[in-house]
C-alpha cells in the first residue's frame, strides 16, 4: 500500500506505552502509520512526535479527529479522559483502540460501546494479555478438556511499579488510579478469556502498604466465583519487586501452570500436569501488541472481531469495580447482573 492510501493513526496521549509498544505495533502492520499525536501539553506532543518521527503534534482532540489523514485512534490518556475522547472520535467516524479500563463507571463504558455502534466504527479494548501465546495455549488446553472440569484458578500479578510510572496511578483517585483498575482488571479479562466464562460474584481485601496515597490501593487479594462454580484467586500489587508472575488452572483431571506470563513481553512457560505426567507445552511466542493491533486492523476492514471488544472492556471493568466495592465494604458483591 502506498503512502497516499495508507491508513493513518492518531495517538491520543503521548504515553510510555504508546512509545514503547504501540508505535512499533502499528508500524508492523502493512499500510498503517502513526500520522499525528495529541496531548494536553503541546510541548509533550511535539517532543513525542520529534522523538518518534510522527508528522504532526497537536494539543486539541478536535483538531486530531478532524484530520482527514487520521482513520483510527489509539487512546492511552489517563482513565478519566477516555469517555469524552471515545465519544468525540466516534462522532468523527474514527475507529478506536482504547486502553483499559474503558471508563471509571459502567454506565460510561456502556455509552461508549453504544456510541461506536451507532457511528458504525470499531471499538476495541487494549487488553494485551489475551494476545499472549501462553494464554492462548492455556485457553486451547482448557477447551480441549486437558484439565477436565475447571475447579480453581490462581493469578499471581504482584509486581513493582517502576519509578517513572509512580505518578497518577498511586495518588490520583479522580484519574482512576490504584492497583485494581490498573492490574486486577487485566486479570479479570485474562481469566474470562482462558475460561470462556463470566465471574458472578467476588470478595476481596485491599492494602495501601507503602506506595499508594489519597485512599488508593497498592495491593489486593480477591476471590471470584465463576458461572459453573470455579473459584479464582487474584493477587495484585505495585509493591513487590521479586514476586514473579503466574497463572494456574486446576481441574478434576489435571492442572496447567503458567510462569512469567502476566507481562507485556513475549515470554513465559506453560506446563501441563495430569495422569500422563508433567511436561512443558510448546508455545510460539510473538509480540502481544502487534497481534492485538493486527486483529483490530482486520476488524476495521470487517474481518472478524478485535482481540478484546468494547463489550469485553465493559465486562472486565464490571469485575474490577465489583472488586473495589468488595474491598471497600467487606461484603460479597454480585457482579453486575446485566453483564452476567
């Protein structure tokens, strides 16, 4: 595809994830290019554009979506801005790939999905973990009955938030900070993907140990009950530099062990243990973001669905908000019945 008919992307948010992962993922797609970047700070937008070879930098959302060279937008601003940015882009006829969580409230997230449906544009949620080869292999094994009936799952996603990210995530509740909306929402989506089932209720306790401020959490443990009865335990944190990550699925006929799998990198190992023994399952690693963007690009052209749809974003947000409520109240919380 020549430069004259290339599909142009506008980045809304000159973020770390945009620079480190999404620029390369878009440029890996034939005929796609990032043509503009928007930030609330024009200086930041210009610095991003200069550093990464992006043609235009603006500080106005309206200017970005009015650009006829922009056909799709990627949104990686702080969470409280997603709602208006999605609505504005949809009204301008742009396809939208939005970072998780879609919004801070379920009603807002649902309105984003409706707006995109009415505008006839594709909305996807950038839940990158479901693009990992490890998680896709675990889903395949569960579907094939390798563990029998699933009884339990455990997610270990306690990490250390790097110094350069210790900003709004730890001290701005109004921006949607805290470990639950940042990490637990990913766990919820990954479990929904692997188990191909929806959680129905949750209990949990959170922690503000050493990093979070302003009433936010920097650690959480929660237990989800899925339709069919399976229980899933989540452990998420910003404060543990040496914990390692993993995801386990335990059934009445076997167990799957994923190690180093809750990560942005294309790494990790999957093991299957059952009556036939214990062995490593082969996986073909590939860049998670490139795979997710490829699925989004195909969906824009009417070929299949994104890796995580807008409704996936709504459903996983519902789980995260239920975890927050359970931690706040100490009660078992029913996950939004309309989404079950």
